């Protein structure tokens, strides 16, 4: 996973077996605008740890989202790490129960806290969508799970203009074996609206963003093709483009 930084360089997060403490550690790499290495850092313990998402924060540092088997309370926990602008750790937090819990995306929210989207096997039956809201120090403010079937996964979250959240991912609760889910919540993660989009194949929403007209744009796989889905603020679709 890679993002451009405010200095026009790049920050890259992933995993490594070559450096660090364990079987797999989170690897963070900072480059200049030409891709030349400026610094790299590893984070992890004695077991399997993986980096999945990163965002530059308002203070110029970084918020890292990973999944850890080295720390936390269960077989696998969501791992949130805050660093300064040089990648030095400021704090870290783990989230999860006795089973496997997985984070897929983190965003910084308007109050300078963080929202994490993923999936949990610790609560409910099978996998449920997991949404965690933290304060600026990564302390949990609230957690919500969403369960419609035995396989529900959240891949992307976006804070909306009204202070709520819009989520996309996958559910088996639609008309077919796997459908794109569009879930709108209020500022506390309580469900306001749900929409499903599906064809004959397994369909998954991977990224969502609110558009300037107040609707939503979803990047997804649909009928085994890459698709761009545009909706209005109620989640009603306009014609989709497939590639």
C-alpha cells in the first residue's frame, strides 16, 4: 500500500521477512519524489505481523494499520501504530477478542481521531464487519459490528459530510453468493441505510468515497470485472462503468 506525502515523496507499508524481530514484520519505507530511499522502519514481535494501510496525519506523522499475532488478546488482532514524521513510534494499540480480527483500512477523522474498518471473528457467527472509532491517542471510543450473513467483510470507510460513515465491502446477504454492500451509519456507527449491488459472480466493494454532489463512488469487482459504481446520497445507483 502506497500514498504520496505532503513533500511529494511516497510512504509505503507492507511486510518483510528480511528485517525485524519475527517471521513477518510490518515494513514502512519513505522515499523522495524520485523513489530514492530516505528511511525505513520495521514494527513487530516474535510472530506474524502485517501492514495493510497507512495515512499521513495532520501533524505530519503517520498512522499505520496492521494485523498482529505478536500482541493483543487473541489469535490475531487489529494493530494501530502512530509514528512521527521520521517513522519513530509514538504509541500503538491493539483491538480484538479471542478469535481472529482483521483491519483493512484506517482514516483520520475530522476530530483528529481514527476510524478503522475490517472484519471480526470474535463476535457473532462467522465474519462480521467491524468498525472501530478511536480518539487522537488511539483509545477506543466505540466499536460496532454488522452481521447479515456468515461472511460479512468491510474493506473501506469514509467519513461523510454529516459526521457519519459510509462503508463498503462484501456480504452474502444479498441476492447471490457474494454482493457488494453499501452501509451508511450515523456518527456513532448506528445503521441508517443499507444497499446491495450484485450480479452473477462474487461482487466486492474495495474502496468508497463521498462525491461532491453528496453521493458515493465505489470501486469494486462486479461480474468478474473492475467496476465503478456511482450512487446518490440514498445509495441509489446511476449506470455503472465496467472495465
